C-alpha cells in the first residue's frame, strides 16, 4: 500500500472498491485490505468511510506511517474539529512508545528474551568456573526481567488498541442526547467522520465520549464500530 497522491486515479479505484468491500463483508481482515479500501473511499469523496477503514487498518498495524499519513488527510476533511483533553508529556510519550510496535511484536521480543534467559540459566548450571557462573546468572536474570517488562508493555499496547471500543459517525449529522431515547435533550451536534469512544450500550443506543471529554447518547444506527 502507498500514501495518497494527488494524481491517483479515482476511476481505477472505483473499479476495485466493490471487490474490496465484498471481501470485508465476507469477513476478511487485513491491513492492506482496509488501507486500500480507505484509499478508494477517500478518492470517491466518502471521507467517513475512508476514516473508518483507515482506523481499522491502524488497529491491526498501529505503527504504520502510511496509514497514519492517509488518516490525517481524511480527518482533515471531517467537519468536526474537536480539541482533545491535553495529555501530560509522559502520557503522550508512553502512548507513542507502546504503539511503536504491535502487541504481537512486543510479545515476540519478550519470548525471545525468555529463551535467552533460559539458555543462560542452563549454561549457569553447567558452567565450569565461578566467573562463568556469575556472568551467565546475571545475564539470565537481566534477560528474564526484560522479558517480563516486554510482556507488560505488550499487554498495555493490546489494551490501548483493542480494549477501548471506538466508532465512527456515519450519518451526515447526529445529535448526542442526554438519555438513550429520542425524547432526550440534544446536547451537541456531530457530523460524519468523527471518531467517538463507546463507553456503554443500551437497547439500540450507545453512550459516547468525544475527544474533549463530553458525553452523550446516540442511536447505534448512526455509528459504525471500528
């Protein structure tokens, strides 16, 4: 997959869009599939669907720079510009750090270090001199400690990416209401392409939170889960 370019042909993309969408409808999931489908929707001017598919691709490959680049282009087309709640510098650093690799990659590195720790521990048991025993023991302990740390990082990365439920508003405009009912008070208006966090579900309604911390209820039909 590639970044969007100004001379990319929307006619060529339109011929592929239905095939990509049919694959998704059949339950297929991959970074490339969602990314290319997002590109097609972007070129067709369907920015909410483009954002939805870029977000789905990012969920699988959070560190992919091309996905992040195209997602920023699509988000720039969205109507709602919501200022997020400021994060402390260490919170921002931690979020960037743990999503620099996927949970699978963090887990693979943890497993590799665990094998290294096991190898050096076995060597420690059969080492012929005290000096070799000391060195192999320290390396085994350090490797094991790093492995445990990476397991915790993998868990944090997984929770950050997958534990929280997010959705994209697909209707052209929709009010967030004070209660899960059509008669609820209109709190604020949102438009298609806006990403929201789903914090509760109830009888065809979802309680959502936007980037600035405001919450409200929206009909499930107005949203598409990432």
